[in-house]
């Protein structure tokens, strides 16, 4: 038995049909959306969607592909955001791409440290241990003013976004910057999951004992998964702070954010690249639709607090319904529908 023979969600074969849809979406995202999108669409929907998609992609690599459950995603986002802020502040002339890489490496270092319990713990116990990262990072950012340049409130403001002399400070510019970062990281992640390293991740997820027998370095693979996942999540934290919010405080990366990212990959689909994007779209767009529909239908009858609570109840109920209909997430539900439509077309 060989690790290379293990089934993968994505084949290494360069199938043109498989990449046709992503290529078409990128063309639309780069050339159509900037021309027709309003500032509200860019800043309230697309920018948070891109940042959360990237964070979910990083967590899916760790949880979906390698089977290591983590509840510290928001902490790694915070590490990346505050690291990028300090690198930009304290090193004059540092290019933005280098800042992103250094921020990701800082988050990777933090993730590796808090991934050490994975060498002994599994499942729920590992998830609980990663909560230490959530509480420790948020405490450190609040306790030590150096991280926020001694701002009494602990808030950091995004610097000017310049790449090769080009400014990306408008809504369209920040969108294009975030889109480019997400596209590059996603492409590299696709290559990773189709590489021997990705096969090792899946082998560890499926059966650690069997993986060890066939020569997979289990301990090193787990730590590598934490490092790469935290790197991606750290870069997502930079996008969240610099391109979307433009200002952020440690409380913005709380436990609720970690659970949100975890729910995104569960709803979208574990161990699928597109699951991160589908889940993020669900969590960004659907609440806005519910909010508009609730305000239109019941705006005069209930106050905003009741509408907000009702929206949470509806979203929770829909999540439960989706998981009952398809435990593997919306991505698998799409596959099921597409397969059924294909069979219908094939009927005489």
C-alpha cells in the first residue's frame, strides 16, 4: 500500500474542464466586477467574503485534509494582522508582499507552538487545547501596548496599501488586492493538496497507525499542517484588517470568529477547496438577505434586537437542516444535484 494510492478530493491530472469554471470566475472577478460593483457590494460583501474564504481555506487544510481540529483560527488571524502592522510600522520601505509573507510566517510560528499538543492529543481534546491560543494571543495583544504602538484602546489602523508604487486604497483597489492574494494562495493550496505532502495529510487524517506503517512522518506532518494552515489564516487576518475593516482591535478576533470559520468549512464541505468559498458565501450573503427580508416584512412590528435574534435562529435552523440533508456540506450537495441532472440528461 502506498500513500500515493490514497484517494484525493482533487486529482493531480490537469483536467481542463475542472479548471474551466475557476478560470471563468476569475475573469469575471477581475474584469467585470470592478466595472459594475457598487462600493457597498465591494466593502460589505466581497471583501469580507474573500478574507473569510482564505481563513476557511487555511482551517480546511488543517481540519478537513489533516484531521486536526482547531478552535484558535481567530488568534492566528490576529497574529497575522498585528504582525503585519508592526512590520510595516517599524521597517521603513518594506514592500507590502514581503509584509504579507512575514505576517504569515509569524502566524505560522504561533500556530506551530500551539499545534504541539497535537503530538499527544486528538479530536475534542486537541480542540480544547487550541483554545489556549485564542485566549493567550488576545490577552497578549491587550496587555502589551507595543503591539498596537501604545494606543490606549489597542486599535490599529491600516497603513497605505502600496505595491510597486501603485496605491490600493480605494474600495476597488482593496478588492483587487485581496482577490489577487486569495487567488495566489488558493492556487498554491491546490498544488499542495495534490502533492506528496497533501497525501501525507490525508493519510494522517484517515488512520495515523496505517500512515506510520507506510512511512509517513506523522508528527512532522501534523506540525507542518498547523504551520501552513496558520500561515494562510494569518494572511487572511491581514486582509481582514487592512482591506476590509481598515481598523481593528484584539476583541475583533474573538472566539466567535473562530467558531464562524469552523462553521464555514463544516457548512461548505470538509476537505474541499471550493467548500471554503461556498461556506464563506453562505455566512456573508445569507445574513444580509435575511436582514433585508426581515426589515421589509416586519420592520414596523419588531425592533432591531428581535429581528437580529430571529435572524440568528433562522440561520441556525438552516445549518441544522443542511447538515441533516447532506452531512458533507453544500459542496457535496451541489455534486449530488449535478450528478442527478447528469443522469436525467442521459435518459433517452
